[in-house]
């Protein structure tokens, strides 16, 4: 019912607001709406300044609790292309798309990369303390560089089909961007060839299953990637502390824009050093205003891992 109300409100706003479909589509190039940073950055990498691209999720905001406003629905309805992740975080999208009935071209990231299904026996510690679902698909497909390359290529093809006048420009940008992504992938591969395949201990949510799978890294994490925020249980804290001590693990990680309490507690008890790893799910307002990109964030991750493991 709530989504139906949003769509009805959006329809009224389209008719009466200054942000009408006609005015938006008079912008030079494509009008693209992206749900979150991975979607936004992928479109920006291809289109540059030859499209009107907007990210719905506010910079610095928690992505898993986002719900669209009526103005957001207006923006989606007014777009040539709507880019979203798919998966549990975008639960509201499927209903919206049924109501749109193909009026807006859409692109879902998870449709262009193989997805990982977390089985119930996967060792996320919090599952031992709370009742969990039997399994869930992880939607953070962009954390694999190979997946990101596949997404960029598929998105470029979609955008070229919508704007043939700029197709050669899009393809040139896409090819240059893919080279950067391949260089980054080679950089991570070289690092792990040098240091082996160390276990990543993440005292946080774990949106990195595609990253660790790509580079064959063992891992231990407190929560699954899209877990609801909660305080870690005593069993979780004790298990991670014991493992870090017993295996003399010198570094632990937390995600960007996250509560670092658990990581700091484990560091205090074990002497391990705390590092931030960027899942690239969102950026801070300062980073967004500076034009920070996925490549920038993954390059920072590479440098962080070099410091942690070398």
C-alpha cells in the first residue's frame, strides 16, 4: 500500500511539479537515475558529462534502510534509464517496475554477474546466536573486479542503445575504464601471490564474498553482508578474539561508514591493527563532492592490504 501511495503521489508530482518529465528529458544526453553509488559510478564512468546522472541514496547514508521518496519516484519515472542493484536492499524496486510496465529502461547489476548464495552452514558467527534464514543471495556483486568489468561492459551496451549519437564516446570511456579495472585486478593478484592468501578477519558486516572468492582468500566475519545492524553477542566477540590471538593475526578490518566498536574492542584485546576496507556501497558527502570513484576506492583498498600484509 505504501509503495502504491508513493507511485500515485509521483504521478501527481509529474503533472504539477517544476521537475516534470518533459523538463528532465530536455537535458543534454541521457537522463539516468541510479539507486546507489556502485550504480551511479558505473554510469558516470561511461557517460562522463554527456548524461544527467543522479544517485538516489544520499552520500553517507545507510544503504540497507533506504526507501524512495515521492520525488525519487518522479525522478525514476522521468528517466531514460534506471539502474539498481537488485536483491534484498532494493525490495521496493520489483513492485515499482511492475507498475511502470516497461515505461522506463532498467538495468540491474545482479543480472550481469554470477551471484553467490550463502548456505546456512557458512560461518558467520552471529548466526550461532540469532535465528537466521537458511540462506541468502549476496547482492554486492561489484566487489569482484571481474564482475565490475562485466557490469561496465553490459551497461555500456545498454547506454549505447539508448543514445546512439554518443555511442562511440561511451565505448571509448568503457574501454579505458576496463583497462583501469584490469590493472587493479592484476595489482591484487600480484599482492596475494607475494603474501600468500591470508585470512581476512572482518569485525563487521561482510559484503566482500565476491572479493575473497575472486582471490581465493579465507575469511571470518561477524555478520553477513546485509545483516540488520545489531550489537555483537558475547560469543561472537570471544570467538574472534580467541582466533586472532591463537593464530597471531595482525590485522582486522571494518567497512566504510560503519560502527567500529567491535573492531576497536578486538584490537584492544589482541594488539591487532585495525584497517578500513571499502566495500564501495556508498561514500561520504566529502568523497562524493570530490568525485571519488570506485577505482579510487579499490586502489585505496589495495594500498591498505599492502600495508596490512607486507
